[in-house]
């Protein structure tokens, strides 16, 4: 369990309540705390950086979202974290109209979902690819 579990839950609750700016502020606060205290927790860096990007995407600020999502990839500790970031890369590129790049990222996710028998996720990605 993360030492920032309560902050993780707060970020998710704020996002669910469509309080995207507040969620970004909490992410920034935690990321600053991690940096200032030299805390070595890539999973937390990944979580809060990716969630910050997700909130920017919800605000329609896709370029900021893409920058955060790109940064989050550097902190991935597991294949699942990597795929979640790659999926968001596809989503952000899709929203920015970069259809070829979006499909490239979606295809990486599709391969992973197929290998791991994740049928719901596979259908979601196929839907996104087919509408492009």
C-alpha cells in the first residue's frame, strides 16, 4: 500500500465528482512533497502524474494532458501501469486529432489485452480503433 493512499483516494474522489482542478492541485502537492523529500516511489510518481494528465484531459487541455502522460511513462513499475499510460497516450492523441499516433498506442494496448484475455478492455480498444 502506498504511503499516499489517502491522497490517492482523494484524487480519485475529486475526479469522480468532476472537480478536476482540485484533483490536479492534490496531484501537484503530492508530487512536490515526493520531490522535496526525495521519496523514491515510482509507483506514486506514476499514479499522480498520470492522474494529473487524466484531469487535464477532462478539462479539454489535451496538450497539458499529453505532457503529463508522457512523463508518467518514465515512472511505470509494472506492465499494467505502462499499458494504462499507453492507453491514455492513445486517448490524448485521439482527442488532438493525431489519429495515426492514437492507433499506434491503441494497438499496443490491444496486443496486451489479447495476451491477457482482457476481453472488455479489448472491445473498448477495438471500438476506438474502428471509429478512427
